[in-house]
């Protein structure tokens, strides 16, 4: 084994060990982290914004985007966060952020009509440029994803009965609406959920998946050509109500995916809140032991093939068998989660909460 291979294996073992250590932690009260050797460690953000957008880059660099037009960036592993919010954006609701490095990032603001916008920075958030503003009152953009530093997509709730897809080929500097001919019809009442920045996700250079809810069934749409043509597949996650469906997706490659969701209302149960696919989303199977409550975000742990984390307002769940069974390992509130190739995982949510999964030195 090469020295690089050994380093990657050590990172993988250490990170998975950190996640597994959560299962051994003394149960934490809501909003607290466990008192074990490893677990979520809250970082000081200095704000009460709710961060549903999260873009970890590596062990030192991460971006978060949230309510009140707030964008934060850390370059020291979360020990400190810098407020790099766009000027005059206080009325915007940022729900997704995609970052390429410590200087370049793209944020998505959601809402009807002109409330949906995309902004881009190339200088670490010192300045921002608006690269898209929605002028169609029928459109409501929810999520975005990038295949690489140049090619990306954003999705809107259905317009004229079909999801609208926005495309960029220059890193978010300019955008165009893709033709809708290859998009299946949306179900009555169907839409996406702007809950975690994970209703539109990609893996590899061309594959992308779109999560839905609100219709009679919760579906996942898949495109293998960067959003030009799509196929739709039903999932076993319950829908049939505007508050139910698939809220978050994660694919570790073009075949293996996890879907999480449920009913986001606090007084409603969320049975069958997890599902898995091993064929690129062509078929979905319910988790044998799903997360016990609504979950909005999910992420694969890097370098492994079976471990992932799911988060929601009532806790964090861990799977070590590819999403077939889940176990709650933390009761703190988070909306979204993400992991980096070099071995770090981050989560963010309400009341300024941003945490990093850390091991004991």
C-alpha cells in the first residue's frame, strides 16, 4: 500500500470511528452534543440565523448559508467563522450553497418570483455578483448542484406542469433555462423541499437526481445527461400531503443512493423515513430500520462504502450498512449535513448551529 493509500485508510478509519463513537455516547439532551470521545462539536458562529445551506470543502474550509441573507465562511476548521454575507441581502432566504474552495462559492436564495436568486463570489465573500434573478412569478427555486467547477444546475418547483431546470456552464457566472421536453409531468401538488440544499444532488460528471414530495407519491427523478432528459421513480417514503415526501438525497457514486424525508410537522409521525437504491435510482427500497423521525439531510462518510449520517430537527442517525438500518446517535437539531473527501463531516441548522464531527486527539 502506498503512503497516500495508508493516509486515506487512516482518515477513513478515524472518521468512521468518530461516527461510531456517537453510538457509545451518553444520551445528550436536545441541543447538546454527547460527552464521548467523539461526536458533533458546536462551533461559535455568533449568529442566530438558520443554516439550511452547507458546503464543506475540506477539513479547514466550509461555507454555510441561511436566513436573513446570512453567509458564513471558516478557513480554520470551524474555530472561527467570518460573516461574508452579500451586502443588502438581509431579506433573502439562502437555502443552498455550493463552494469550490475558500474563495469561490455560489449561493441560492429561494422564494416566489424575484426572491429566487443566485449570487457568486470569487474573493471569499468580500464581494458578490448576482448572476441570476428569477422573473417568472410561477417559479420557485429550491436547490442547486454542481458536477464540477463549471457545470451546475438549479431546480424550480413545477412551472406549466414540469420542473424547471436552470443550467450553468461557467461556474455560476451565467444561467439558462433548459428545454422541458425531456422532463416528465409533475404530479398534482408535487414540489421540491428547500430544506437542506439536498433536493437536487449529483454524482460524477453527468448524473443528477431530484427529490419530490407533496404529490400522491414521493418520487426521485434522475437524469444521466446533466438535466436534459429525466426518468421518474416512486419511493416508499410516504407522501400524499404538502408536508411529506423526500427531503434529502445522497449518492456516493452513480449507483448507490440514500433518500430521507418524512413529515416535517412536529406533531406528525414519519414512518418509513428512509430508502435506498443500488441502481442509480431506477428502484428504491425502504430501509428495514428507518430513521425514527423526519430527516432532511443525509451524507455518506468519505472513503467508506456503507456508512452515512442523516440529520433532522430531532437528531442524527447513523447507518453502517448503506442505509438499510439506522440508529439515532445524537439528539441535537440539524437541518443538513455534508462530508469532505479529506475526512471531515459538518452539520448545520437552527439558531446559528454549525458543528463538526470530531475525534478525541
